[in-house]
């Protein structure tokens, strides 16, 4: 039990440290300079790599995790749905209501200074915060809390950071957008995960889907 508690503490502190560091960097690095530096250090390999890895920040991966969780424990499924909905609502409210006037790098920076990755649709409006970053931090933090392995936690965090980096590289967001998205992802995941740890859930939440393979196999006939 102490080992599990230690792993959860390590995971929480690591992700909190990461988002705090991102927020501090977004404060001290001038808006626009972050994009020019990251986007300016480009190559054909990085174009392809970040154009691919950025898709991990879509909701498709969360959907796959939801399906997989149904075969592990319904409690995990409820947790996944709650995290998915909560961070989506927060991001949408920030983007479409509170900060809808904030534009993306393409709209604010001289395009002649920017490198546009081929076959990537670069958006212009609703920059703050980064929804892809919020989603990938939800996913990686949630998986880290479930797996409870320090090596896996570090690797998952690296994936989350790379997706966040890709959003700047691909000219979709500023560092401030990415830092806020990461913060939303971590906070939503932790608060809901903590609630589920304390909540008195119904007994069926401990169940899971079972597939009886014996019913689908043909009966062997004896001679």
C-alpha cells in the first residue's frame, strides 16, 4: 500500500512540476518569440514527426482508453468519461467565451518569418488554451496514475510534452496556450481522480465486461 501511495505521489509531483515550469516559461518568454524559436528550428524529419504525433492530442485516444477500461473496471470507465467531459467543457468555455478574441500565431506574426509544415491546416482564431495539449495531459496523467510505474510515468510525460511542443512547432498555439492546456489537463484529471478515490461508488462500478470465449468456440464432437 505504501508503494502505491509513493508512486501516486511521485506522479502527481512530477506532473505538477512540469505544468508549473511551463507556466513560468510562458511568463518570462515573450509571446511570439517562443513560436519563432521553436518553429524556426525545423527540418523535414521534424515536420513529419510533429505532424504525426500532434494527433495524439485528439479525442480518439481517449475513446480507445474508454473502450479498454470497460474490460478492466467500470469505475475506470466513469473516471475516463468524467475527465473527458470536464476538460472539454473548460477548454471550450475558455476558447469560445472568455478568450475568444485571442488569435493564433499565423494571425499575429509576419507569415514571412514562419515555416509552414506541408499538408497541415494552420488555424487563425480561438488560440487560448490548447485543447490538444489539455487532452494529451489528461490521457498521460490518467494512465500514469493507473499504471503506477515511474519509468512509464516519465515516458508518458515526455509524450505529453512532445504533443504540446508540436502545437507550437505547427503554428497552432503559443507557449502560453500550451502551458494553460497542460494545467487544465492535469487539474481536471487529478481532481476527478481524487474524487473517485474517496467516493462511495455503487457495487457495479467494480464490475467489468466479460467475454465468454467458450460460447463462440465450436463444440468438439467425440467419435
